[in-house]
């Protein structure tokens, strides 16, 4: 398929710039796995579309305050956006500066946090800080809002651009499908016999990397750290054996589970994934997907089309645009059921 096959028109005013006052107040577009019509619902009604015995898998990564505004010794400004932590004092960063940075260049973040550019690793740079990196980020870092949110980060974003169950530091972008859950909704799901389990995929800034080539087979996917533990594997393998559904909360969960699947079962995995899922992929670990609406021609939209069927998902997007849904990180969500007979 071509990149252009995943284009759609979205008015700029449909891109959510702020979260809603309540997490579960967002809308939910239900995309059934059969030929039924789309259902316009609310996220707080998600339990109505799930079944007792379903196992929800969530990504517990925690977003770091990953944007640093630094100064050169000359006074020039440099913006660093963390891609990943590589050591206690080091990290890979994207950079924005008026002039390219040179190896050995000294930078200052905040009042006195000193850093040096150690090595260029295109498209990133490796930076070493005198103080522990996580301490520097905690003192000087800002919430790394996505580029399509056209405002500066505010104090509320430190809470709202984070899931309520985040616990594993390492992401520089939120697993946005999880932003709709609050504690009350999670308790309600549990009360209805719907189980939850967690894995970790540290979302990197590369998630916003556009597909450059029109032939999507030539796209190189960015790599992200994944941790799928043994307890989760036992839960999922038991659910599979009992015929219960696995519901992924977000595309990150889909990529993590599909990466860790070995033969006929899920196996523990701790490593990197660069899995690029496009239409034609055979899913093994997931039966339903909760996800936000994604950018045109993005790898995330391609994954959702692979899961729910190209024609069905693109039709759902056209419906969402016409029905006034809010798009992207702070926007609304969709529940997509996988149709095993769907082939695009």
C-alpha cells in the first residue's frame, strides 16, 4: 500500500488543544467487528461494550518532563527533547538550535545544570549531564506536548498528559488511549468482572516521525523499549486457553504484545521493538483495541487499519470527522473489534 492511501482531511479546529475537564467525559466511537453501523457513545460507557472475563492490557509507562530549554556559553538557545535515557547521566536527544551543535559543546539547563554534547548519533545527539539526568529533568524539564498542540505546556498538563496508572519512568510521549481512564472507571470495570494487567513500552519521540516514502514497505520504524513480564504472560495465556478476549488499551500495547508473541503463546520479553504493523499483518495476541484518532499517513493509523480492516477504519475516520469528534492526544477514542475475516 501507499502512504497516500492513509490520507484524510481534518479541519484544524478538530485537533484537541486541551483535555476535557473529566478524563472519561470524552466520546467513544465503537467500530464493531461485523457489518453493523458505527456507534456513537461516551468513554464512560466503555464497560457496556466489553464482556465479563475480558482482559484489558494497559501500558504503565510514565512520561518524563522530557523537554529542556538550554543555553550555550555564547547565550544562544538550544531546545533538547529526550528520546530515551541511556544511563544515569546520559540521554539521547533531538535538538533545536539556530546552528548545529558540535561535539564537546557545553550547555546549561535551568540555573546551573551543566551538560556536554558527547556524540552525534543522527538523528539524535548523546548528551552527558554533570548531575543525574532524571534529577535534571525533574528540576528543569517541561511536559513534552506533541507538536500539533500549539501552545506551551501548562501546570495541568503534568497531570493530564499522564495516565492515572503510570508508574514506570521512561516515556517522552503518553500512551494516549489510557488518558481516558480514571480510578472510578477502572473500579467499575473490575466490578463487572473485567480484569486488567500491565506491560511497559516507553514511547519515544520517534512516534511522531512522519513516513517519508510513499511505498510504506520502505519505511524504517523507530525502536522503543518493551518489557513484558512473566505474570502478564501467564494471565494472557490463561485467558487465551479459556477463550476470553484480550483488549489492548492503545497501539503501544498491540506492538508490545505482538513483539512478545512466540509460536502459540506470549513469552516474557525485555528489549527493543521496531515492529511496523501494516494491513495484511496477522494478529495473534489481541482481539479488540481502544485507541485515539491518529494523524493522517501515520504508522499508528496504519496499525489500526491493519487491525480493524482498511476500508472499515477509514470509513470510521470519515464518520468521526463528520460527527465532530476531537482528534489526537487530548481527543476522543474509538473501540475497534477485530474481524478475523477482514482482509483490508
